[in-house]
C-alpha cells in the first residue's frame, strides 16, 4: 500500500476510502480468520455511526483515508471496536502505521478543543495541521513525544528487562526524553537509572512512530562499559543478559524493540549454512 499524508483531500467528498473510526482508542474493524478489515465508506452514517468531526489523514492507493471519533451508534453487526495494540498481527504493517497516524490525529483533535492558554474554543487553522485560538492566537500542533530505546550488548549477550506493566515479556531499555536533553544523553541516563550500568556512546539504529499515545521511538545500540545490573524496583521486575540462542518471551515483530532484538540475534548467529 502506498500512503501519502495530506491535509485536505483531492477527491470528491462522496469518494469512499478506508475510514478509521475510533471509540476512545479502539478502532472499528471486522476480524476474519485472524485478519482485520477496515470499513471502506465515504461517511460513517453508512455504518449507522455518528462522528461529528472527520479528519482527512491522507491518500492510500488513490483512495482518501479519513478518521473520526464515534459518539453515537453501536458497532454494525460483524464489526467491533478493538484496541490498536491487539491488532499488531491482524493489520498489515503499512495499514497499521496509517491507523496509528489516524489515532494520534483524533486524540490531538479531542484534547485541543480549547486553548491551553486562555480557555477559548479553538478552530482549525487554515492551511496547517494546527488548532488556533481566535482570542489570543495560541497555536497547537499534533503532539509528538520523543523517546529512546536501546539494545545494550556485553560480548555475546544482550541486556533485556521486564517491566511491571508488561510483566509477561522481556524487552530492551526505553524511556522518554526530558526537557533540554539530547537523545544520546537520554540513552545514558535511562540505562543508568533502570539498570545501574554504564554504556558506550550510543549508535543510531532506526526510528518508529508509536501512537501510544503520540511517541516517536528512536532506536540505538550501545555496549556495556562498566557496572553490574541493579534494577530500579519502581520501574522493573528484573533484568539480565541473554544469548541469541536463549531468548525469553520478547515483543511482537511490529515493534522497534523486536527489530533491535532480531538484529542482535541475526548478528550473533551468523549466516545460514550453504
């Protein structure tokens, strides 16, 4: 699927296309044999639903992509509102990324209806993806919260930790960037705070937009320099060093955490025998 982000649609209003309809953070889908199907309509009314505010997200393979928050009506028969996290493996990755973008925009619209400076009702700013206050002129753009995530190695082992919130699986260290902090400084601080170890200078790996609720995850790799693991009990249950052939339960493949782990495993196992 080829997706192009747009502020306004080039298509006629009656042109059908993928419609990302949310109730809270749950997306309207139809599940068939483990795969999720999106409604393709021009108006939520065709599904018996009400969405007072509709946002244009972009264009996918020539069709307009729209998003809205449902305020009235039950899910049509055979359809359900499902959390986006639960759709990791059910939605194709390109469609999941667009769904994430749609969720961020809907959440931003929902939380910026009034000016954060003076309390006046805001309006859409002409020509920009922004909310404008007609009283004081304050502008609010969709919020993006930068966060870092890092794969730390020690020889042939990878540092993995287990959080209280996601106790069923291990992952790599991650955390949000603080005001005035560089990404690299955040990597050093988070690893030190959560595990008590010191690392080498981080090296950029890749990034991923993460709509839970509006993050940009920036991935790095680094090497252990000093210290032994002493987990911060308010953050973590445990942490440890794992070899490529003895991985515990780890995150889903759609996540940047999994990409970092998979890259470590692939690098340690070497090429397949010919």
